């Protein structure tokens, strides 16, 4: 298996622009997670899906953030409008069941100028 | 609620020396515990995990960890450090609650290996 795939790997944008991050989970995994990693706050869970349904989005920082999972093999995390404080590494992870190992993608490094 | 505390944000050891990275957790239910490693500019990779059964867990790259319920600890060890072990290490706990699931990570410990 190719593992969790994320795109783009790097994104540089200007404040106010829309940013869309993409994730393809491991085939057969029912859970998908979006995390944000910063020096100040470490790893934070933003949202997770089970069978394409958002279960817990309490970690989404603001209404500017939204996530969708239209099918079992694709998810997006959108920031609109983006702000400099959104600069971070965003990880997608997937797992086969609750409390089981989460497999992480390589991350998307986002820089908002 | 659950939480993870990793003692020491930065640990330095000499090549060949013992590696000990500390992790304490809190959980209201029997926990699943994980150690992940993150190499520069990469995602997190699972080192090892504890779910049930044997409390001493062996992982990849010669690492192991012991679950001690009485001490609420899950410290990571390796007998002899190698230069390639230089990375950041994250301890995580998975609890459970009705209708929810969350993997809570510690702040991470950056391991440096001195030649």
C-alpha cells in the first residue's frame, strides 16, 4: 500500500487566500484524522471522520476552517480566508478502527504570508 | 479526559549510551499507549504500542517500552543509541468515551545523539 497520501507537500500563499489541503487515506481504513503541528502548540487534533462522517470537529479553530470527506478515499481541509497564524504543518492520518494505530501522511507545510 | 506528559523537551545522549524517554499519562479508562517517531520534515511513524497483555512492548529499531499501571507511565528505552535515532519522539494515549475517540499526544521529546 502507498500509505496516506497528502498534497500539496508545501504551500505558500498570501493572507486572505483560500487554501485547500488534500488527503487520501489507506484503503480500507474507516477513520480519518486531520492534525495541525506548530512549535507553540505541538500536535493538535482538528477533526476526525468515521465512515466519511465528521464525528468530532471540536478542534477546528475557527469557522474559517472546514473539512469534508465526500468518499472513503478522499478528504479535504479548507482554510478561507487564510491568516499568517495558520502557518503550520498539517497532517492527515487514518486507522482501521477505534483506538488502533494511526498511520500518518508526510504532511503539508503551509506558510501564509 | 486524558492527557500525556513527556518529561524533557530535549534529551541528549552519547552514541552507544542508554536512551530513556519518559512518558506519564492520565486516562479514566484502561489506555492504549503509543510511541511515535518523527524524523525531520517527515510524518509520524509508529514505534510501538501497548493495548493489552504483556506490559513490556518491543518495537522497531531496538526500542521498547514498559506499561506500568501503578506509576501511570510508559517510558521508552533503547540500550544503545545510534546516530540514526536522532529525531523527535511522541507519546500518545487513546482513551475512549461514549461516541467519541481521540488520540492525545504529548508535546514531544527531541532526542540528540552525540558522536
